[in-house]
């Protein structure tokens, strides 16, 4: 470990948030893509073969908090 590094809590250097559970009845055939664990392949790629979406009318400020951005790190159980 480089001498310039120091131990810290992950929450001190990153924003951590849990996921969001959508009601399956809200899914539709087009709109805003909902990334689900089942869409993530073992190699980390995204498979949209069984994609679900939310209507733009269902998107609120609360849901926008969960949008993924370039550079985000996603941990999946």
C-alpha cells in the first residue's frame, strides 16, 4: 500500500444508496429502462433481452435519485 494512502470508511469518499423496488404492475413496453439484477450478466455486461420500462409519467424526483451516471459504481448482490 502506498505511504500516501490512508484507511477510511467507504461512506466518507462515496455516496451510498440502496436500490428501489418498483411494482411490477408499473412496468410497460417502452419508456425509461429499469435495470434489474436479472439484466446483469456474470461478465458485467447489460442484457436487455427481457427489459422492462417505466412510463415517463411514473418518474418522480425520488426515482431520479436512482439514475446511474457515467463513472458510478454498481454493486449487486
